[in-house]
């Protein structure tokens, strides 16, 4: 991975935020956002299902394309709900160094 690629999701989140103010006939993102969180979440679920199908029965190229679609639609859902992508990154950073099993147990115990 090149040094500039890790921030691609942050750049994509910023682009999605900018497109929220764009004209709907010129922006697919704006069209999704105009449908509200429900429409955005429905599209995310569709993309998640397509990603699962690609993961178990298609080639690497198909999985890569579906994973990219899934990440894009996740960022659209976050935008629709007003959740900054940086908040998600901060949560991931908070979890770094914690066992996934420990983290899940803490969530299940109200922690």
C-alpha cells in the first residue's frame, strides 16, 4: 500500500459530505441522502449481501468491487445520520490493543 492510500476513506467521507450540498440531478450521493437514513441503510444492506455473495462464490475482482461499494455506502449512512467518519476512526483507535473477545464482552455487559 502506498503512503497516500490510507486516507482514501477520509477523503471519500469528505467528498460525500460535500456532495450532500450538490444538486440531486448531478450527484448519486445526494440522491441517496435525499432518501434519508432509511434509504441509505437499505442500500447498505443490499451492498453487504452482494459482498457476502462475492466473498463465497465469486472471484477476487468481484469481491474487491463489492467491498468498495460497501465501504462507500457505509460512509453514506454515516453522513445521513450525521456521524463523522472521524468518530468511527476514534472508536477503532480506542479498541486497538483490546482483544476482540474482551471488547465484545464489555459491550454485552453494558461497558
